[in-house]
C-alpha cells in the first residue's frame, strides 16, 4: 500500500499492488479521523481506504497510526466479508522499504 497527500489541494490518493500482480489497484480515501490519546504524544489517526477494481469497490483497508508507528492494518474483502490482518515485517524497514 502506498498513499499520497498533497497539502496544497488537500487531496489524498493511494494504491496497492499485490505481490504477484503486475497492475496496481487504486485506493480512494473514505474516512480519516484523529484522536488524542495522550497530550504528550502524537494523535492516533484511523484511515479507511476503499479498493476500486474494475470500477467496483472490492475491499477496504483500515490503518491505525500514531506518529510514524502503524499499530494496526486490516483488509476486508467486500465480496467474502472476510478480514485479513497484517503484521509488519520489521526486518524490511532496514532494507529501505516497508513490507507487510
């Protein structure tokens, strides 16, 4: 998953590309909410991205972050109503990328 934000236009976009896929799948930001958990720490942000494939909403990603830390990421397949949780591969961060 890659996401982009342009502060001048306040526009967000993103995409996912599955490991064995050649084509990226666009993501549309559906919701973004911030919550202050501790006044001395960054706010917690929950973002929800809708996956669009062949013109249809096929899935949803929910990511919870606090500062630069991702505490949770879950994908819901809309057709099967099946949820998949992701675990960060901490070893990939030192290799210059972040692969879940």
